[in-house]
C-alpha cells in the first residue's frame, strides 16, 4: 500500500454447525494521511464446510466478492489522461460481484504445528473483464501457510 494509506477490516464467522460456517469480511481503505480520501471497499461472503479424512482437514467453500465502484476504478479504471498517455481506451467501471470456489487442506504435522494450503478460483465480473488492462476471465490463487498454535 502507498505511504499514508489506512486499511480497515471487519471479519465475522457464523458457525452453522460444527463443520459449516458462513463468513463475512468487509474491508475499506483510504489514502492521503490526515486528509484521508476514501478509496474503496470490498466485501467477501462465503460458505465453508469442513470435514476430515484421516489426519487431513478438508474445507471446500464457495462465495462471492463485492468491489465498490471506487475500488474497481482505482485498480481497473482508465482516466482520459491515463488513456492519452497509455493508448488504452478510457474506462469507468461500476461496482462488481465475482463468485469464487475454494478448497483448503490443513494437516497437523507436529504438536502445535499445522500446514495449510488454500486454492481459490475467482470468476471476474464483467466490470473487471471489460477493462482494457485485463485479458483474463478468472484468477486462480494458491496460498501455503505454516501455522503454530500457542
């Protein structure tokens, strides 16, 4: 994040059953130090269902992400000045919804230690796909973590 940037996030989880959970996170950020200017907001609503196979905890999930117009404009919009400098067509996106599927695997390999792998595929909304800077219809991501519990 650029210098002078503030980031705020709220996350909550509703445990539907011992295995199932609904998660909601909302994030907002601003830039400009003490003259802070609101720059965008995102939200993620998902449903996960956890089960075990041998020692591996498997958690498939699905959900969608919402990006505000300001968020999309910051990352995917092209102003007329940027268009004249870059040669790309000017673009002014609106807010967007992008569905995703994910799979998480957790494996405890020692006392208090756990390895975690999470894969997610997000289908980009038309507001993002239609940007002249974007040439994909989806994004695949992979995260690998080693966790220690105190």
